[in-house]
């Protein structure tokens, strides 16, 4: 029996290739063929591809089972909850009209039912007629035991035994494929140029990898290049995506004509309370998946939503059920772990809801103020939690809430009173180094400077002095000594009014604690002056008198670091030993890690630098054990670099035979490259910080003396390819490099350049290398490429031989920078048991 698509209601066969959805198709195929799901509902936001997935799945089932009929009922054109859904469905299937007898009797009654018992009936677009669709489902399933219903909807139908299959966004790799295909249709194809592909990947992420939004974005290429399309996706009030629309005049439903229409269709289905909560949620930052680099970004837990959004209009006890309803309607998204749920709006929904909220300016300002104060209060908690047992959980919160914190500061800059709230937030964040840990130092310092300018009319406060001094801390790390000095002079003038305050570092002239601390850092980083230890210890005492726990620990940490690098060995040993004992007793893992760093550096400067090897391993292993962040990685690498420098310069025999010494020197050159790359990625300029410059210069001299300038340059270049999120450096830090030499796994690069080695690979070997770098096992690569495992084994062996590496784990170190996105995309997608197209590499 042929497939029945009554009265032209079925979607036309797709004109373009069907992308991705292998997992969903496989699961759907199992359910449709096994009959284990009587009602299967494909659920997801508008434009995500539910109808297309249903059509593809039923086509595949019909190809496999030609005698199994498929019926299709399109419900999008019905009025909202018109009560005619059940009759419309049945009338479509059995081709009846309003004068016919009862449609259900005709469909399933004697003499021979119109709907075959093993048929599939597709109910397309049910979200606006849920009540009547549910009635139709109950009647049909009761009357026809073998019937399978496949529904598409932006929310579940609500039947007791409904099987809900969520339709996710496309993967990053699939999004890129789809965008390029649609660009071809516009006559403006995207080239293989890495810069152009990087722009397109950013566009795909900004439109949430939603297939419809990707098509709309690709259509914009008819009028402007990718860079301008990306500029239209600013994520703020100037964002243009709500003005995009389908240029096609045929084949497009009104609710899918543009981004605005897609979201408005769902918004209009919401109850009044749901609409209010959705609008208020727009004050929080948009959330999104991050293509496998990190598992998530942004999103807030229920207490934050209640604190910001609940009031007499929206009682606190109503927030949780309303959030769940909005999630059911595919308007609110979630990040879920085993123990928590974080709620968020994707950027497109946030823009729509924010526009609705701004139609009432007073309400929008009130919500923004509540959002700002909530995050200020959470940030200020760090003063009591930092360097204690609770610092880790607070830091995790700060990482995931970073964009919300910045939004809170930025949206208050037009009002001095609100800017002062933001300034307090900023000063605490700067004091606990979060900008460096998070990688957002530039944004926060820019906002801090703006807040200082806005609030100066309110008079100089403690927050002003602290924030100004901490900006000096940032400029010191940027190597902008003159700018930092000017800020310190400003703080000193406000605090003690003396112009000669720099001349007597050994004397307490009454500077505020935060100014004293920055003064000590200036002496340490730029003047290499041992008086830095005295000044930093004095800052710690002043913080103690103020009850500032964060300041106390900050002063002690840098006093220990300054002692380790600038004091005589005996004093360095005494101060770092005492600091380590105190930090371990505090219960703070963070404080203990930093104390371990200072202790290791002091040991490396002792008469027997090799005694620092094992403590160095312990220190860097602990620092690398937590979540991967570039700030901690850079310090871990610095410890390795400085210790190896001291050992190679003073006691190289402790490392073993000549071959082992050469391996360590090559590692040292690699570490120099990684160290520089870490700071570049954080926006920190270390080339102008004298203490750092001298350390890097000394490491370079020592390593070059062992392996020569050519091999040093090659190894340093490899280290310079470090990318945040890469596992290569973390794996290096975790192994016991100072205790037991390793040969084949050491990142050694001799002779020809990494680029020429990569160029020696065949196209097939390059594709295999990308998948291997993404963590795919050989069996999965074979299935992906349609070859045998033995073939892939041989290709991987050839890759290792040509790249001159001893382990498969070293392949990621040799992937060129322009293919980083391809590796990340394949890592995010993961191996699938279904075969997918082999990735096309740029330039192939």
C-alpha cells in the first residue's frame, strides 16, 4: 500500500540534504518499528526541525516497510484550541467532510476500518490545539490498538503514556554544513578561508544552532558579507535578528517567516503569569551550549530567579511551576546535572522578552536594579568565604554567573547611585582575582573605570580607593607601569596626602591597606626590590585590622611569593614554610595551592634546587586537578618553568643521563611557549613586566644552552599553539615529570617544523587525525569513514610516524590552529554508532 498524504497536507519532499539528527532518527526508527511507543511526541522550540525530522523518519520507515501506511495531518492552520482538532484529524485521514457520519466511526468502524491498525499517523504542529489534540489521541488509540501516533509540538501533548523525544539544536559541525549549503542557494557561497569559517561558526552559535535561524542568517548573505551578519547579532538592544524575515514568498508559514514570528507564536500561547516571568527573566544573561569546550555558560538556579523576579504580582511560590511551564513550552532552557538545574533563555528568546519588558521602562529599571543588587550581594559573600572551605563553590558560581555580573555593572552606569553598586561588585571581584581566573579582565577593568568616572561626583569613598588601587593591580600585570603609578599616586593623595610616599617603603605612613598591597606588588614586579616583602606583610596586617579576610590572604600570598623570589634563601625558607603551614590549617584548598607554589619556588633557589622537584609536582598537580582555567594553568606552567630552569642551571645531574637532560631542556622550551600563550589568551601582557621578563629570559638561556637555538625555537613554537580548553597541558602537568623521566610522551619537536609535518599527511590521514584529536576511538573512526578498523589502525600509525610522535595522545598538539574548530565540533558531537559524513577540511 502506498503512503497516504491526504489532501496535500504532507510536507513536500525536501529540496536539500537532511543534516544530522542521527541519534534522534535512530531512536525514532526503533520506536516506530517496534511499536513500543503508541504516542511519540517530538518536542522543541520553533524552527528546530521537528516537522522535517518526522518526515524523514516516516520516509525511512516506509522505505523499509512499503506496506505500512503513513497518514499526515497538518494542524498549524487551525485556530487556537478551536475544538475541531479531533474531527480535522480524522476527516483528513478518511477524506470525509462535515456532512459525513461521525468521523471516528468511519475511520475505525465496520465494515473495514479506514485506518489500518499498523499505520502511522503524524499530527504536525499541535502546540496551539493541545486540548483537542489530546482528545483525538485518546479516541484514536483506544479505537485502533495497532496505530502509532507521531506528533510534533513545542510542548508535550499531555497523554499519560506519551513518549517525549526532545529535538536539540544541530551540532556545531552540522550547523556549519547547513549554513554553507544555504549560502550556496543564495549565490553567495562561503569560502574555505579559515577566517570566513570562523565567522560563520560564531554566527551559528549566536543563533543557537537553530536550523530555521541558520537559514535566515544565510539569506542575509544576499545583502552583506558574513562579518556584517555577525555584527547584526550583537545580543543587545541594537541586535537586528528580530527584523530578519524569509525572502521567499511561497512555501513559508506565517509563524516561520522570521525569528520574531517564531518566538511570538509561542509567547502568545502563554498565560499572563508566564509572560510576566519570561519578560523578567530577560534581565539575566543569555545561556548557551559551548560546543564542547566547556559544558555550559550562564544560567541561574531557582533561588536567583525568585530573588530577582518574585514580588506581589508574581508570588515566590509561583515561580517554580511557572518556570517548568515555560520549559515545557520550549521557551526556557535548562542545564541539568545530577544535583542541580540551571534555567536560562537562549539569546533570541532573551532579546524578544527584553523588548517586551522595555515597553514598561519603570518595570525594566526595577528588574535591572534587583538583578544588580542580587549579584552584588552574592559577590560580596566572597569576603567571608574566600580562602576557606566555601571558596571553591563560590568560585564555581562566579564562573557560571560571570556574564550576569558584568551585565549588572554595565546596566547601572547611567545612574551614579546604581554605578556605585556596580563599583562595589567590581572591587570585590578584582580583589579575589576572578577576572584572571575567568579570563574576563579586560571587560571588568573597562567597566570599573567607567563606574569610577560616573561616581566621582558622589565623593571619594572606600570603594573608590579600593577599586582604583585594584585597577592599578591590573595595569601592573599589563606592564603599564606609568598608568598604574598614576593610580597609586591618586590613591595615596586621597589616603595620606603625601607626595613622597614612595621613598620610604620600610616605614608605615598610613596608606590604606589596598594601596599598600598594590605598592608592594609594584616593588616586587617592577623594581625587584626585597622591600616588597615588608610592604606586603604590612598590607596583610592592615587587612587583618579591617577584618578583611580576602585582603589578609592576598597580602600573605604575595608576601610569600615575593620572599621566595627576592629574599635571601634563609628568609625565603622561613617565610614560605610558615605560610604553607598556616594555609594548610585554614582548610582552603585554594590557599594551600598558592602556598605550595611559593614554597616550591623558595626550594628551587636553595643550594640544592633538585629538592624542589617533588614539591613542584605536588603543587602543579593540585593546581591542575580542578576545573581547567588559564590563570591557574599559567601559574602551574610558571612553576615548572622556573624549577626546571634552576635545576638545569645548578644541578642537571639530578635529572639523569644526558638524554634525560636534553628532554627536560626541550620541555623547558615548550613551557616558555605555553606560558606566553596562556597570558596572550587572557589579554595579559607579560612582556613588559620586568620580573616575568627576567624569568622567561633565564629559562630561554638555560634551555638554549642544552638543545641549541634551532630546537628551542621549534619547541617554543609548539608550546605557543596552546589553546584554552586543550587537554595537552593539563595532561603534562598531571604526570610525574619531575620524579620519573618520560621519553616518548614528552612534547619534543626536533628538525622540520610542525606545519611541514602536517603537510606531509594525506587528505585521508588529516581527517583521521582530526577525529583522533577529538577523542574518537579507531573503531568509531572506521564506521564514520566507511572503512575497516585495520585501515584506520594503519592510518593512525602513519600519522604518528609522519608527525614524529610516540603516542596517539600527542596528535592534538600537532593539529593546525585553523582546524581547532573542527576538532572542537567533533569532540562535542562524539562518536555515533550511525555513520555520518566525513568532515571536509579547509583547503582539501
